[in-house]
C-alpha cells in the first residue's frame, strides 16, 4: 500500500501516477491519497481518498492475519518484527491466567500474538481507524479473549490503575509516552 500525503483536496494527474506506479511496482495493492493541510509535525490528516485498490491491505504476521488501513501503523519488516515479538514474549514469561494490558496497541499485532497464551488481553489505542482495524482483526483471527478501547493510553492507565493486570506491554509512537503513564505503570506493577 502506498499512502500519498497531500495538502490539497485534488491530486492532478492521479490516474497517470497510479498507472505508472503500478507498472513500476506490480506488488502495490492499494494507493490512498491522505489530505493533511495542517501545518504541524503530524504526517497524516483525517481525510483520505482511495485512488487504487481497496484502501487497505491484508497481511500475515506471527501466524495471524491482519487488515491494515491507510491510517493505521504497521511494522513493515516482517522478519525483524517477528523476532522482536517472539523475544519480547519469551522475556514476559506469560502464564495462562495472566491479564495483559497492551498499550498503544495499533491494529493489535502484539496483543493478538500472545492472546492464545493468556486469559485476557486489553488493547488501548487512540487512533480510531487502528482501533477499528484491531477489533476486526481479532474477529478475523477468532480471538475472543482480547478487547480493545479507543482511548489515550495515559488516561486509560490513570483511570484503571487499580485493575488487576499482570503485564503491561508498551509500544508508544515516536514521541514516546508521558510521565503520567510511566508513573501509573510503576504504581500498578509495584
């Protein structure tokens, strides 16, 4: 999938661009134009238009299938991503009665990878499209012990600081997490 970020509603020559791109890269399944006219460091805007394909891709990671929308984050290096996930899971030393909190969960890849090993996974994601993708991905993979919340991870941690959680997974965006999140996580795990 190719996502082109524009600051205008119109992409002159988009049909020709799509044809040339598909000819040069036949593996491209979808091309989406994302519209972002804001003058900020945030890359993606809130509006998008599918120029080619379905506007999403479907991929396999760690034996599970994921639908990925254009505004959702996804690790593109499969080999390294799987190695990282399996190493992290090995270090977690999970037990079948554990309840795991997967914060900044995106489309749910980490939480779904461990769902079969634990009693329950709670995924928290602020990006509403990634949240919707996560719900659909859990259904598509027949996982009934993972539940998602469309919330800010810091606010969720602060509201649910006394809930019974055995493990917290944290995969924040580039900007990292907040001091309040870290404080709540330390309080919860102490």
